[in-house]
C-alpha cells in the first residue's frame, strides 16, 4: 500500500472514531489489516497512556511525545516525523510509511487519549534540548 493511502485510511478511521467517540471493531480490524504489528504497538501505547501532549504557555506551543520502551520520542504530526529508529531506518528507506508512534499520536489526538501536560515557555527550550538529544 502506498504512503498516501495508508495515511488517508488512518485519517479516515480517526475521523470516524472521533465522530463516534470510540474505536469500533470495524476500525480496529481496518487498522490492524493495514498496519499489523505497528497498530498493535500503537494500541498498547494508547492503553498504557504513553502519548503526551505538552502545551507551553503563554506561547501556545505544542509538543507531542510518545514514551517508548527505551526512551521518549518526539513526534511532529504536521510533518509526519518521529525521532525513533524505525522512522530513520524504515520510514526514510520507504519500507513502511508510518512508525507506531505516529499512528498512536494520530489516534490519541482524534480521541483525546493522551496526557495533557502544561508547562511554562521557560521550560520549552530545556525540554526541546533534552528531546533533541534522543535522536539516534
């Protein structure tokens, strides 16, 4: 399946889930059919509340983090970018189109299944430096 159809399907399922305020069995089947183990890992991250949305004030800057098994991963949803090894080695090599962290973030955003953390803008630079050091 090509990148656009994978992303389009995920976006469609997220819209349906948001409208119904849940993931239906049909949604779960579609997601697993397309993403397989990546969806399984994404769903685990969602169930374990490992998707975090940081909101910095007063600027309103938003940073998404998915807590992984080994470290935290910085997600940039608009760019469909993640700091995980899977992104660097499989997404950029076009073996896959989305890592499980991006899948989890998109579903979390649609359904509100994330932990919201508010911090001051003073902490933004410090946290960004810490997260930037997480890249492989």
